[in-house]
C-alpha cells in the first residue's frame, strides 16, 4: 500500500522546542561536609526514534536529588519521573489509518479497498486485455493507489486527529507513558594504612513502570514494580615507592527477575621513569548486564508485528530460516526444521582483559594507548519469529491463518510476528584498541589526535541475530586548540567515522562514512567576566547521517554570551 510520508503524518506539527530548568541549594556543615538538595525539569517537542519513530510533544522528566557528601563518602537519594505529554507514534498512526473505514458507517476499510481493487484490475488486465504480468501489475497498482486516502483530502485531517488522540492500544497512536525510578546509594572510603585504602558501598533501585499498556505490559492499569540492589567493595594497595598500584574489587547484585550475580575485578598500574612519566596498566574483570526494562516488560503492538518482553516462560515458535540458513516458505517447507525456542532472559556476562600505556614519550608529547578483548556469554540480542503471544508454539493451521490475515487479526489466529530479546547460546567476541596523541607546543598551539578500532566477530553468529553493536570499526579525530592574543581562545576539530551496519528494533541498515569539521572562538572580557562565543559544527555541510532512519545533520552555527559570576 502507498502509505503516508512522515511529513504527511506530522502535518503542521513541525516545530521543535525544548526548555530545561534546574536549581540547587547546598549547605556546608563544615569545610568537608556538604548537603545538597536539587530539582530539575526538562521538557521538549521533537521527533524521536527508538523502538519506532515518535512525535514527542511535551515529553520530559522531573528529577529530585538529595546528597550528603564529604571526602570520606556520600549518601545519595534521587527520584526521576518521565512523562510523554501528548506524544504519538508515527508507525501506529499510519498503520491504523490504513485500516479505517473509507466513509462514515462503511464496513469497507482502505486496506480492503486497496487489495480488492488491485486483484480485480489485475485479473481484468490479464484475462480481458491480454496484458503481460508486469503490465497488469503496473495497471493494478495505479488503480489501487487511486482509491486510497490522500493527505490533501478533508477526511485525512479528521482521521489523523482521531487516531493521534486515541489512547487505546491497537487503535490509537497516543503514547501515555509515565514511569518512576527511585534510587538510594551510599559509599564510604576507609584509610587502612599509609598505602592501603578501602571503599565500601551499596545501592537500591526501584522501577515503577507505567504506560497504560502502550509500551509496557501494564495492561491491568497498575504500574509494574521492579527492583534491584547490591553492594560493592574495592581494596587498593600501593607498593615499590608508590610505583605499583593494585586494586581488587567485587560487587554482588540481586534482582527481582534474575539470579544474584558476583562481579570481580583486578587491576594494576606500574609507573617507571624518573618522574613516573611512563604508566603501564592492565586489568581483568567479570561483569554483567541486566536486561533493560523494555527487554523485560515490553509490550508494543505495531499491528503487523508485536514487540514483547521476555521474563515470563519464554517463547516457542518458528523462525524464518532454519539452522542451515534456508528460508522458510509457508506451505512448502515443513515447519519442523524451523522451530525456535527461547527461555526467559538471563543476565548477560562478559569477561574483559585490557592493557594500556599512558605517558610522556617526549617532552610535551603525551600518548595514551590501550587494547581490550571481551568475551560475552548469555549475550542479549533480539530476533523476529512467528509465535503465540502467550509464548506457546502455534500450530501449522494457526500459522497459515495468520498469513491470511497478515498476522494482524487476533480473531483469525493467535499467531503473530513477534520481536523479543533472548540470550544467545554461542559466545560473542569483541576486541578493540585506542590511540591518542597530544603535543603541547606552547600556550597558543596544542595538537591532538585519537583513533579507535572496534571489531565484532560475527563468524559464529546466526543469520538474523541482532547484536545492536552499532559501532564503527574505524574512527579518528584530529584537532588543534590554544589561547592567543591573551584572551582569544580557539579550537578546531576534524572527525571521521567509517560507515557501518546499524541494528535497532525500528530499522536496520548501512550508515555511510561521514565526517564533520567543527570550530570555536571565544574572546574573554575579564573586567565584566564575560566571554563572547562563536562556533559551528559540520562547517562544510557534508552529508552527515549518523543513525539509520535518521535525518541528515546539516551545518550549525551559533553565537553566545557566557557570564561567569563568582
């Protein structure tokens, strides 16, 4: 079907705006103990992309923080609330409008009218007019397109507003999210000796998820409660006249939906040279990544497919390719070879080794280089498959009935195209390196450059498995900065990023190589504590699309005044 462009769906709602306000009050009990109470609010209107594309209107957050802090540690409490205002989802808006009645009171919707016209005209062109298949297809498409709702039709605005303001899951595009994150943490630093230190801390985090069934599985009107808590300790020791620094750390975490986890880490830094100007480091750590709240509790019905969380009983269904990579053709290939089965999510675990060097190789020339190698187990990825929403495997009859309805009609079949996260059985391997060089010539000229390499080994990954790695293999920056004429500060920077494949639930595809050139000038007027600013990014206005499905980022030039009041 022809569908609608994003510009048509947004219609006149094209403005982007935002504001942020924050304030804090601090009280010094003494020179080393401070109490701070802070509040922040941010709100904006723009187009946003994640699981889908959203027109966010009045979306924002409120955050409140209280912290008691000294050089020996802290106690911190904060709460964050998000809200969506009157935002709406463009995918649901377009999909829903295609299935609305062609006229008030009509039982015929636009999708039925489109395919009915298409089939009728194609058949007539082939049988009565003797057209070739290609000619008949072109004639049928032209005729079917002519029956569809156009953004210039008066009825378009009525239907668009109707869907935009409808909050019912599967019927409207209105997004009504309102969740809370509450966090309490504390840390204390102990001095056990001249060369020995100990840090002990703990944290508790509570999630209160709310979306009225539009994003999370809170379909009963009650918020989903989730929590996690943990404690950690780190012991540090210096030896050999402070040239060798050792660190041993461990953390234990517990979760509502997962087994407890222990994360150890050891690190060493050894300094050589008369001024300890050469520093070699090495570390080994075991860590985990807990599934995100959407990985756990997602429920977003896009009609043609549905995105679901995976902390229930897992899923059974059928993939679109078997273990040999052969494509599944319904009604032709037996389903047995395409069976898939996913357990409920578990914590993702990673073992990482890192080595590096940082130091002055020549007077005023500094180098920072590192290499890492990571091995992931229980890697959290995502895939699409055909299954029942309750996690059971559909019968072949249910699959074929779902095909007939486009997997959108739950009355015709419980089988749906589902996208869900799961733990991959095979080990996922990544490695990379960084290299940074800085040359401090004088106050007026500093030269900088850095390069990074990131490699994902796909040799043992199955077709269709999404890692969401989304990291370019090669990228580098080169730049210069300094202060001249006493009060004039400048910086220029050139950034190059290699094209790479990006994967998201919204879309997957190739992002082409892009580059940007940025510059900044600042002139300080000390007597009035003011800096005049002039800057720009992507000065040469190069093609600069940084995310799949996103817009091109053009040239941005700005002027500003910075006041520094003491």
